[in-house]
């Protein structure tokens, strides 16, 4: 294979190689993007689930304490202890995760608030004995409720910090998305440029000469005009022109 056929083949094979390379790069980047997205969504989902669990356990503890100290429902004692144990377990799980210094400090404060709530609750009977005028309702609103509010506010603060920790990762995800589509865009622009260049060279060095050769041959056959082609001829087209010219010269000699 040589001449025009070689040039056209190389041109189209170059486009194919370019598309294959850009496709492979895009697939790899999209795979990374998919993994990063999954990690961020899983992390966000775990944080939301954990915060919801803490808020639910805190609410259960508050409800059990309310029933115990105001309505004197002794069956709520087990519910109270279970709720505070659930809170402690969830905080322990949070401490086991890899976090930055700010978030770890928030979890430590959360643990202190939970410990304070448990301390206040278990000291209820002792406080009631010391203060005969201290009713369950007063104790709940003046002593227990502030500790409960501190815990719930700290849980909300943890949610805010954990969501803020996802922001840089979301920004990185955005950069990865641009990086995934960049090879495709570059290859698309290059392919458009290559196709335009290929069109130009095919038209200039192939289509136009063929049209010129055909017109010159038609003029010779119809009007007996000299076979002359005013175009740049290369490779097989030059050879075709020379063969036609030789054939015409040979025909004239035979006549």
C-alpha cells in the first residue's frame, strides 16, 4: 500500500487510535468518579443515619424519664437505661471512625453531654431526697431538660460539621467530573480538526484532480482538445494521468 491509499488509511487509523485512547481515559476517570461518588454518598448516608439514631435515642430517653419522674411509671426505667446505653454505643462507634481534629473534638463534647445526662438522671433520687420541695416536674424542667437540650444541640452541631467535611470531597468530585469529560472534549475537537484537514487534502489531492482528469479526457474525446490537466497530481493520480496521456499519444501514433 502506497501513495493516496496509505495517506487515507493513516488518517483514518489516527482518528480511530485517538478515539480509543480518549475512550479508555474517560472510562478510567468515570470509574474513579463513580467510586468517589459512592464513597461520598455512603459517608453522608452513614452520618445522617447515625445522627437520626442519636436524636431518636435521646428522644426515647427523654420520654422514659418524663414518664418515670412525672407519671411515676416504673416500667419506663428499663426504657431509660436502654436509651442511654444506645446513645453511648453510637458515640463509641463515632469515636472509632477516622475524623479530623474538629470533628473529633465535637464527638468528645457529645460524649461529655451524654455522660452528663446519664449522671443527672441517676442522681434524681438523691437530689429529690436533699430537696423535699423538688417535684418531678420541676426537676425535669430545671435540671434534666437543660442537659437534654445540650445533648441534642451537640448532635445537630455534629451533623453540621460532618456535612461540612463532605464539602471538599464534593468539590474534588466536581474536578474529577471535569477531568473525566476533558479527554472526550479534546478528542472531539481534534477529531473535527482532523476530519476537516482530511476533507481538505482528499478534495485537493484526490477529488479535484480526478474531476480535472475527467474533464480533460471528456474535452479530448468530445472536442479533440489537447489532454492537459491543470492540477497538482501526486502518486497514483499522476500515474493515471501519465497512462491516459500515453494512451492518447499511442492512439494518435496508430492513426
